[in-house]
C-alpha cells in the first residue's frame, strides 16, 4: 500500500502524489511515516521533509518552514507556512544564504533576545533550503 501525500502552503500545493515513505521534521525530531501508520497530528519544525514515491525512485527533499502534519488512513496532509522543493532551489544561492545567516547568528550580541530569535529563525530557514538543495551540512 502507498500513502497519499499532500504538502500545502498558503499560496500553492507543493506536493500531491502517492509515496511509499515520508520523513518529517517534527518539533520533537525526525518522524518516519509508512502506510498503516497510526493516526497522528504533529507540529513541524523548520527543516527538510523527505519523500520517496516508490522504492525504485530517489528521495525528494522539500524545505518546510514550520506547520502541522496529519496522518490518517494512509493520507498525510502537511499544512505549512512555506515550502520549497529541493530540485527548484539553486544550490550556490542557498549556500551563500546559509553562510550569511550563520555569520549573522554568530554576530548577534548576547543580550539582544529579539535579534537572537530572528537570527536563529533565519538560520533555520537558510539551513533547510541548503539541505533540500543537496548541500551537505
């Protein structure tokens, strides 16, 4: 049996296809989903989702910018704030954005809590895009 996987962002559907396996970046760690999985509702962190259509196909990476996932009766519905397929991301641009976000994070003054939170979120987004594009981190 296969899963029906849908990744929906506010402006478009990023993925809508059957799949054998899905790995999600939940807020408590990586979460693997196979057919027959128990019903589940989980919060998603900013990170990379991996999906494989069938055992003969390569894994597809999708950068997710937080949201929620629901698993019920072999249907996985993922509602996210934003998402981008790895095969549409320019690797060199993603690498440059990652390096810039890392530098910004390292330069935030220790006492500036708001700047720390903003820099951390920007770093997580840049890291997810870089990983989804195929960058090794």
